[in-house]
């Protein structure tokens, strides 16, 4: 079973993440209902030996969209050995300093109890965590955190939006991004990230690819985060029709030339609003404005990220701190759109730590955190992968805040 899950996860690695607000809106916004926010850029040094020589398998960036389409078919074709070749690829060291774009939000009324360091998913950017819809704070994670007395640090991950865009095949991969996340958390603890001060309580929060990334941090640097919140996540991503293939990865500069004309051809994105609905939304539990805002502001991702997303799920960890998994009931890429369809009901109740909770695919994440002292799950009702864009977002945030409070982080 484990072996099967593992190989599934690799291709099934698909997955995704989510969106965000207007760039202009974020940059100009210095004040919400509960949070004061500001953006800044910072140079972040990181080093890993765990990237892979993906170019030796998929080659140089595709010459055009027809070349990329054929490569996608070959990767998912019956009998394809592409994923095994990727798993077999030689490891390469990557180190260096890249400029990243950050948004920091703090409570208006006083000092923060601690800070959430967020990690958005594929097709997302930092704005996923501070989504302002209809002049309401309710879809913004940063606002809910500030209301509860916590600060939030979000960033456009490497290769995305306003951050640096190096080699999208061999450099912008999840292992290097794991090292960057560790470096950012270290800077928060030592107080040398811009002018935002020093923090000794840091909770790592991820969505989708960002959650996979945090499972890697738990392995390589278990002291980085005092608790880990994984949203839009299970250890049972699908390789079926609702998985990665449904994202229809399209060269970003071709799909949206006005936004991504300077991106190399190994930077890709979902091609239209209906693909975004399939990957991220459950109808009708969102507003039309939410869906179109997602599509208008979504972020690009790289072939390096797409093909390494499952790598951290192979790592072992001794992470003992609290872990909370929060995933929408109809999450397409991580639950094949039905988190309650599960084959392991006998294991599930115990792994959720709550004998009365209904078993779900979220319980599979427990396998990744065997040493966690406090592992819990929450299925967000009537919600799909892009939790923060649904009308249920506010109640999901309250679950996260309550978990952190109860865990005495
Ligand atoms: C992966 O590596 C193993 C061991 O070197 C080798 O036997 C196998 O043929 C390789 N598979 C592919 C698809 O390259
Ligand atoms: C940094 O990466 C280069 C290859 O780009 C490698 O030769 C070197 O050993 C790496 N250094 C460290 C400290 O990992
Ligand atoms: C916030 O912390 C600073 C430094 O520790 C302190 O001077 C200030 O009084 C605190 N402000 C509030 C509102 O607690
Ligand atoms: C935000 O959610 C809270 C709690 O459900 C509710 O009381 C409030 O009316 C909502 N605000 C808006 C603007 O929708
Ligand atoms: C903060 O200081 C540490 C230790 O000197 C260093 O490793 C890190 O790169 C610094 N962070 C930033 C953002 O400059
Ligand atoms: C989802 O939308 C349906 C139809 O509007 C509504 O009846 C239901 O209460 C919503 N679910 C949640 C959890 O808000
Ligand atoms: C949703 O919003 C888009 C963009 O504003 C608009 O073109 C479309 O007609 C709207 N659709 C519905 C069903 O309201
Ligand atoms: C977990 O802890 C054991 C015992 O201290 C150690 O041997 C092992 O290397 C650790 N594993 C990881 C992934 O850190
Ligand atoms: C994993 O997902 C599949 C659907 O893609 C489902 O049939 C299976 O029961 C799930 N496995 C577990 C352990 O929940
Ligand atoms: C169920 O638990 C058993 C014993 O701990 C384990 O071997 C098996 O892999 C688990 N199955 C699933 C689907 O998690
Ligand atoms: C267990 O789950 C039930 C139903 O979801 C919930 O009401 C209860 O608070 C949970 N108990 C614990 C200890 O988490």
C-alpha cells in the first residue's frame, strides 16, 4: 500500500495551489480591518544538494506549446517511464542568493503573539493569504490571523510573480525552495529579515505545493516551525483525470502574454477560467467575482516545480510538534474530488486522534508525521482545493487559529 501510494504520489504529484489579489491592491494596501500590511523585497541565501538534474530527462525548455503538449502526453502515457527516470535522475547542488517579494501583516492593536510563515501553492502567489473580496476581511487569512493577535509573513515563492525567476527546470525545484523556507524562518528567529523584528513562535502554513514543501522542512529542519498547518493536502494525491493533467500546463508567455511575456518557456500556467474552476472551486460555494479574481491574478509555476512536488513525501522525519491538515471536502487534485472516499477506514479514526470524526483521505497525511504529538484533521464542508476563495474560508481560518491556541504553540 505504501509503495503504491508512493508511486502514485510521484506522478500524482500533480497538484496545485491557488491564487491571489491584484498586485496593485496588495502594494497600495497598508491597512485592512485588523491588519497593517507592508511589502518588501529581500535577498535570501539557501543551499541544497537535493535538486535533480531534470534537464537530463525533459531537456531544455519546450520550443513551443505543441512540443510541451506532446511531452505531457508522453509523461502520462500507458507504460511511460518518464516518472521513473525523474526519480532516478542525478542529484545536483544548488546554492545562491535570490531576491524574493514579501508581504508582512501585523495586528493593528498591539504586538503579535507569533507569526504564520505561509507557502502558497502552484497557480498561486503571496496574495492567496490576503485575498480581499467585496471589501470584506473574511477571505483574508492575514486578517483573521491579525484579529487573533498573530502576524503573517507571505512571499511569492521562487519563480513566481514579483520574485526572482532563475532556471525553471534545474534551479526552481521544491528541494531548493525547502532550503529557502528554512532560511527565512531562521531570519525571523534572528530578527534580520527587513525591519519586521524578531519572532520566537513561528507556525509554518502551506497550501497544496506549499504543504508538500513543509513536509520537506519537517525532515531537513524540524526546529524551523513550532507547528505545521497543511491546507489543500493529503498523502493521496490523484494521478487520475482530476490530477495534474487537468491543469493543462501551458507556457505562461503564450497563455497570458500581457502578464508573462518575459518568462522562459519552462514557466507555465493554467490556460483559462474553467480549468481554474475545475482545479480549485466547488460550485456554488463561492462568488463569481472570486473565480474571476483568481484567474486575473494567478501565478505561474515551473516545470521544475511540477516535476518535483512529490519528492519531499519520500523523506522521513522526526517532527514532534503539532500538525493540522485542513482540506476541502471536494478537493480535486488531493482527494479526487471526494475526501470521504477512503479505503482505510480502520486506520483513519485512530490517526485523526478523534474517535468520533469521520474517516477521510486527510488521515493519510498521518503516515508522513509518525512522531507528531498532536495530529488533527479538518475537512472543510462544501469546499474544493482553493479553500481561501470559498465562502467557507473564514470558518476554516477559525479552525486553524483554534488549533494553534489549543496546542499552546
Ligand atoms: C532506474 O535506475 C535503476 C538502477 O540504476 C535502473 O535499473 C533502471 O533501469 C532505471 N530506470 C529508468 C526508467 O531509467
Ligand atoms: C554550490 O553549487 C555549485 C554548483 O552550482 C557547486 O559546485 C558547489 O559545490 C555548491 N556549494 C555548496 C556550498 O553547496
Ligand atoms: C510592543 O513591544 C514593544 C517592545 O517589546 C514594547 O515597547 C511595546 O510597549 C509593546 N506594545 C504593546 C502595545 O504591547
Ligand atoms: C465576516 O464573517 C463574520 C463571522 O461569520 C460575520 O459576522 C461578518 O458579517 C462577515 N463580514 C462580512 C463583511 O461578510
Ligand atoms: C540573517 O543572519 C543569518 C546569520 O548571519 C544569515 O545566515 C541570514 O542569511 C540572514 N538573513 C537575511 C535575510 O539577511
Ligand atoms: C454551499 O452552498 C449551498 C447552496 O447555496 C448552501 O446551501 C450551503 O449551505 C453552502 N455550504 C456551506 C458550508 O456554506
Ligand atoms: C462572472 O464575471 C465575469 C467577469 O466579470 C463576467 O464576464 C461574467 O458574465 C460573470 N458570470 C456570471 C455568471 O455572473
Ligand atoms: C530521527 O531520529 C533518529 C534517532 O535520533 C535518527 O537516527 C534519524 O536519523 C532521525 N531521522 C531524521 C529523518 O532526522
Ligand atoms: C486515495 O484516493 C483514491 C481515489 O483517488 C481512493 O479510492 C482511495 O480510497 C484513497 N486512499 C485512502 C487511503 O484514503
Ligand atoms: C494501516 O495500518 C497498518 C498498521 O499500522 C499499516 O501497515 C497500513 O499501511 C495502514 N494502511 C493505510 C492505508 O494507511
Ligand atoms: C471530534 O470530532 C467531533 C465531530 O467533528 C468534534 O465535535 C469534537 O470537538 C472533536 N473532538 C476533539 C477532541 O477534537
